[in-house]
């Protein structure tokens, strides 16, 4: 198992290298630069700034420099947020995104699995259609529609919750972003769970479990859910990575100081090191979470040998 | 068939299982715009008694309701009507919780050995699970001990206890199924085509295993199969089903040597004989046509569309089970003709 994990991590290095290379050159292909202003800077000042950040060197030299710095663990300074390194920015933004994301994913799993399971056990009942209808709506409505709608209803009309802001991380400021993050995930997980549970509940070994005289609750929890949750587990890897690295849209609308906001601003300002840093961070997270999912798979399904 | 007729076949012993007029219908929705629900009569008016230590064979073509009958008896499917009496208690229509105390007495062995085992549990856990439900007072050590004993009895090595179902062959999986069914020492085991998915050599092993266990523990068996040779080997009495209806029921020897129903005769004539000379000269009764749809079964006798003896009366009147002898009943208007 440990052996397997180490081998998987080593094999991630080439993947990461390709991602870094692609991201680096695509960023540089985008027109404009980090220090372009409406008003043209005097040429000698611009040359000074470029020299300070080594942007005057040929591109391949910059690329080699960047790679060497990354290996040393140095992600460089931000061009926009002066006096901040990229590592500083990620360290301040990530805990906020992580907290919202973890809340959202826990809520999504609890509600999604519960709703999907009950829907599967009452296949084609009114409850089933209600859950699936809700799920379809949840998947279809984009978060940039859902977020202002929720803010309007709960913030403006009902005045129950703050419309936006962070308030130093007080609970009431987190509710709406978490709900907006969780809704489509609940919907997707509910559909996944229902689909695979319907299939598992019709399999022969469930009939065997009933013939043993097990209570229906035990048939569902012990025999069906373990198999029925496999697709949900494999979905959770990338989903968790996406949710905890912060939704660009949701963090902008609710003005949450998470990592997603730095990513957007970084891209808009051509703040190369910030964008690169976040991309690498995101890639590493996805690789780690996928590894975790594969290890979990071996635990949930003995036929999958992690060797 | 009258109650007296059924009990007469039992020669005075008390049956452990009495089934009367058992019907299992499935509602099928047909039609696009104008929908209507039509009952699919999977099992129609089946009645029989089962005695302690006896094996009742159930034969018939695919789709004639054999497996549905098994599940209707064990309440894995809700019967539409009729009664199932287990040692004096009516169990038809009981919910899962009410069935629990009967489940330890009546177990089932399924057709597909591998698919019937939860792929995510070790076989030790699979075999032990009935004990955890029905004998919660046992310690986990005692439970393990019983699992090892039953594994040995069915010909599995106890050291395989921590393996998963996919690591076993089909025959071994069916041995696991037998062990799981046997661990509570039930009084009845319904074998729903237990060997149809196995190689012939393995079939014999499993059949003899089941037969051996029956001799050791005095089990009653309901043995379902479409293989007449196997049923003949293991059964005391045999029931012939066609489109969910009983055609004939008799002691094994009588049924094979003096079948009364034209369907039974056709089935028996189709069994290949091991002697090539006899096989070459055998007269085969070949049935014309296909099995009618159980959604719209023929009026009167369901077999009449393929019956060589069919007359007008067969379309008008459904034949009832008639007593030929104490151990022989048949549902045919013309049983005396043969």
C-alpha cells in the first residue's frame, strides 16, 4: 500500500512538469504584460522594472529559472501585491477556501447520499421524482445565477443573512457561500447515488441478504451502500479539489478572501507567478485527492487490488 | 384439488409446509397512449404439501414460474393470493420483520453462485452473517468456529475464510452458498436451480453434497431444475409446471415410468439416454409450437395449444388436479387415455 502510494507520487512528477510547462508558456502567449498601464511608462523606468523581475531575459532562460526556483520551493514574488510572495498569498487565501469547501463537501455528501438512497429505495415514487427534479434544477442553474438569487432572498428580502463580505469569518457570513457551493454538488451526488443504488439493490447478493433474514436497514447499509457509493467516491476526488480551491465566481460575488479571488485577479493583471503558483497548487491537490480516492477504492472494493 | 386429495399423498405424516392455491401475479403495464395493467400469471393455483426429510422436485421449461414459486414460498416475493403454512403458521404476506423468525428454518440456494455473494465481503463474513442475525448471543470466536466447521462439511478449506468470492471457482462459490444456507441448521432448503450454472462434473459434486447434508440433518428440500435427470436423481416426488400451472405431481418412479400428462410424457421423452442403441430407437414426442405468452395464456387448459390430445373441451374448461392414485395427481381431461 505504502509502496503503491510512493510509486504513484513519483509518477506524478512528469505530469506536474507537463502542467507547469504548458501553463508557463500559455500565460506568456496571452497579450499584454504585468506592468502595462493606460499611460505608457517612460522606457527607462519600464526597463528597470523588467530587469528587477528578470523579465528582460529570453523566455527560455526565464523558464529554466522558474523551474529551478520551484524545485527550491520558491514560487516567486507577486507582481501586483507588492511585498507579498506567492506562497504568502496562497497561505492567506487557502485556509478560507478550504474551510468553505470542506463545509460544502460534507453537506453535499450527507444530503446527496441520503436523498439519492431514499430515492433509489422508493424508485419511481413521488419522492423519487421530487428529488430527481430538484437535482436536475440544481445542476442546471449556474452558480452565478444561484449566488445573487440567494443573496437577494436571504440578504435583502428576508434580511436574515449578510449579502456579502467575510466579517472575519463569522458563521453567518459563511452560510450563503457554502450553500451556493454545495447545491450543485448535492444534486450531482444524489443522482449518482440513486443510479448506482438502483443497480445494486437489484443484484442477486441483495436477494441473498434478504433471504438470510436481515433487517432491510442492514441490507441497505451493510450490503448495498458500500458498493453503491463507489461512483460517488470516485467523483469526490476531483470534486473536493475543485470545491476547496475556491470557486472563482462565488468568492467574487460574496467577496470572500479565498484563493479563487487571487487567481482571477492574477490572471487579469498578468501576475504570472501568482497564476503559476495557484495552477501548481491546484494540480498537486488533484493528484493527491485522486490518489486518496484510489486507496479508498481498494478498501471499499476488495476486487480492486492497489498493487 | 381438494385438501383430502393432497394430504392423501402424505401417508399420515404431518407436513412441515403446506401451500394452497398459491398465485404470484406481476402487474405489467402495456400500451403507449391508452395504458392498462395486465397481470402476468407467473404462478397460478399451485398447491402441495412437503413432508419432513422429503425432496420435492420442481421441473418445467424456462419461464414456467419455477423460481417465482420458490420466492413466493419464501416470501421473497409477495404472493397475490393463496396460503403458505409453515408448521401450522400462516406466513404468506408477512413483512420482513415478521418473517425473520421463520428465515432460520427455511433457506434458499440461488442459481448464480457468484452473483449471489456480496463481492465486498469475505466468505467468512458471508457465511457468518445469518448467525449474527439469528444467534446474537454467540461470541465472535464461537461464530468463527461454526463457520470453520460448516466450511469443512461442504468441502471448503477453513483457511480460505478470509478470501473474497471472486477468488473462488463457480463450484466453490456454490459450496459457499450451501454453507451459508446450512449454517443455521434449517429444516427446509429451497434449491433454485443450484447447479444449472456449473460444469457437469461439478454439478454431480454439488448435488451429492446437498444430498449428503440432507441425509445427515433430515432436511426437506424443494429442488428446482430444468434438468430431468438431476431431478430424478435427487427427488422423492416431482411436480411438473407449465406456464405457472401444475400439470402433474407424483412419486418419482411413477412419474418417470407411468406419466399421465402429455406434457410430462413429452418432457421425459426428451431426456437423452446414455445407451446409444436405446437412444437411436427411442420414440420422441416433439411438442409443436412455442410457449404461449404468459400475459395472454390460452383459455381452458394452458397446455392445449401444444397438446397432441387437445379437444374442444380443453379450450372451454380448465382441468383440475385429479387423483390418479394416492401418490399421483394430474391436471388433464384425457389422462385416462394414456
